[in-house]
C-alpha cells in the first residue's frame, strides 16, 4: 500500500452508507473528507450511530444542502475541496 491519500467522499445517495465507507477508509490511514449531498440528512437511529462512527474516525461531515446542522459547502467550496483531494469517490 502506498502513502496515505486525501480522499473526498461525496455521499450522493445513501448517506448512512457513505458514512460507513468514509469511516472504513480511515482504517488504511487515509485522510477522509465527507460531503453529504442531494437531500437533507435524516435524523434516524442509523444516522445517529453513523454520526458516532464519524466522531471516532475524526471525520467532520459537511453538506451541500443549506439549513442543515452540518458545515455547509457552496459550489466554490466544494470545487476547492475536489481540487485539494488526491482522489474523489462518489457514492
């Protein structure tokens, strides 16, 4: 395995699955940034569990959906995050 990468994971569909994948990528030493997209983040027991996993993995999720309790990224900030990443994964 090579050097750790800066990975930007775009959670475009199933937010809980994106959170699981993001946490899993940290096991290999990668720095992961997670952006949840295409709809509000639901307040469910599954999402609460995944939020705990984010905390343990030291990942602070962001979103492209305004009005959420997460860090908001507009188009310019999302573009900058993509430029700074070694790899972009879209789920």
